[in-house]
C-alpha cells in the first residue's frame, strides 16, 4: 500500500483543521484516506463521488468495520473531496516523479494512447477528451492528485528531450512492424525512458555500450533488481541499439548478465485446487477451471471469444503467445457451466444490440475488414466486462473482456481464504495442468503441444515436479 502523497496530505490536513476535526482523530482520518486511495487505485470506479463513497463503505462492511467507523470514513472522504477542489493543475505536474516518469502531454508516437485504448479497458474506459483536444484520464490512483489515474502509456508521451522522444517513436514503430505484443512495447519503452532518465537526457547519438554497462551495473548493485528484471532491461536496450539507434552494440561480453536461478514451478494437488475453487464466485471460478482444465495462460483465458469453442468436436482453439494457435480438449465436467455462460452471453449481446452499442473490440484491422463483426455473436467475448468502454474518436460504447487484474484479485482472496501453504498465482494452474498430465503418463511431446511451447526444453521443467516412483536400482536395458 503506497503512502499518501505529500501534496494530497497537506491539502487534506488543512481541511481537517478548517473543519475543526479534533487532532486526536487526525490519525484515523488519514487512515481512511489511505485505505480509500488504495481502493480507488485497484478498482475502476464511476465518475460520481457519491458512488465512490457508497462502494468504499460497502467494502468496509465486508471488512467487518463498525457503523461508527463507516460513518467516520464517509466524513473523511467528504473532506478529502473538498480538499481536492483546491488542488490546481500545477500541483499535478509538480508531483510527477522525474526519476521514473516523463512530462505528460499528448503523445505523437506512431500508435497513440487512443489507439491503445481499443485494447485495454484500464486505458480506454477512463479516457475523456478535454477542450484542448489532448487525451487525459479521469479515474484514480493513490499517487496522483485530482483523481487522475496513473497513465500506463506515459512512456510514449513527450519528455524534455525531443531527440529521445523521436527515438521512442521509432522504437514503437519497430516493435509494431514485428507484430510484437503490447506488453513488449510497454516494457521496452519503459526501460528506454528509465535509461534516458539515468543518463540525464544524454543525446542519443552519443550513446555507447559503456552507458549500457553502467546502467545494468547500477540496476544490479544499487537497485538490487532480480535477475529476470536485469535481463529484461538488457534485452530492451539491445533492441534499442540494434533496431532503433541502428548502432553496433559491440562486444557485450563486458556487460554483466545475471544468471537466472533454477526455478521449479509451484504445483497444486487436486484437493488444493478444489479448495481454491470453493471460494471463487462466478465468473472467476469458471475462468480458473479453464486455466487448470485446458492449461491456459491468463491472457489466453480472458481473451476467449464465442467462436473459439467447438462443442461438437470437443475442442477449444486458443490464440496463444506469439500469435500461435493451438487446440486443447474441452473439459467435459464443466460443459453445463460453459453452456450456462453462453446463455448469459446471448442475453447480454441482445441487450447491447437493443441499446445500440457498437459491439466488442476487435484486434488489428479486423474491424475495417469486417465492419459488422463487432456485433456478430461469434465475436463476443466469452468473459465480457460488465462495464462499457467509451471510444473518444467515434463516440461509441464498446464492450471489452474481463480484465486480468480482476481475476488475479479474486484468486488472491480465494487463496487467502483457503489458507494454502503455497504461493499461488494464475499461472500455477497451468503448471498443475502440465504436471498432472505427466503424472497420468502423457508423453512430454503431447504436453508440449497442449501448452503451446515452441521448445520441448521449456516443457521438460515439469519433470522436476513429478517425484520418481522407481523402486528398482537403475540398470541397463541389456541387463533386464
């Protein structure tokens, strides 16, 4: 939980004094503000401040807070909203941390924030267009005042160095040309901006491998980052040099590379999986059953569409990592739940069409190729998001899929209630899928195909999760 930013706290305490709140209660009021900012950062909330208060109080009720505490929390929020009306836009720009962020203005990258908003509700659902024409965000985050949410694509925004801005634009273009994922673009652009900040806007033409070595060493020694983080930063800067700066990276043997530690995946037993599912509500329980029953990655699960299911053949087509498709068998035990979900999707689809909504989001240029596909039933999300997303350019409302963070949050609560002794994430169920197939004597090549691994060596890690059941002494086959 992040601490209350100093500028927000200063304004809040000023209102506390102005409204004659006893000093003895200031600690409690600050506590409620801290809890609210954390709550506001985790969930997408409506515009109405009264709805913010209502939803926050409902959350406190679930946490078994007393009516007196709820009343005090509501009063604290009312004072907080009063304090925020006094915060100016200059306070917002002054608060941004120059070590890790850049000044937020309208991006001119080849792919703008509004374009990214078509594929991510954390961006799209909160975009508004002010009078100046630039995109801004309206929801919330504890780290920014005025209810402004952290802009996850600010790495594509303008900074104080036009030369670096052009480099970031070119980086985005190079990644788009190669059809890399959005996550890759964000990661590489973020590391490039951090590298820019570390070098204090050193002209890109003067960069060398020595600068990379110094930065990677700084990450390892001063920041104490994990090996995977250090290697990701190295790969991002290697891409920056080779494909954006068009420079020879040189002999990078001098650049320290962290050696990744051997990792054995966490695997749950069927009893532990059932214990987690018992504490999950709809649709999260069905999503987790697909994660385990089909060995899906989380993003593969939430991006399923109606057309991916073939009940006649009993297979599910998965659009996996690296744009690689694969098919997996549909678990027969959850067919009734899948059928019920399809009925709910049909009902929601009919309601959307009756309300005149523009349908669901489509990837790449499918919408231009098939203009009506967004309203077709086969393209509907299997796990649709409850709220609609407003598209600034077209003034349309579209539906996105259930976001990954919602599943992760629900899973976290379920694991906590199940009181498991293992660290469980959404990917744990994919590990369990592979390991349980291996225990059932499925060959490693079949498991590789079901998981969508390009290299069997990636799949071989699950052999470490299966204990050897050999009771005989190891012998040569000639001695049998």
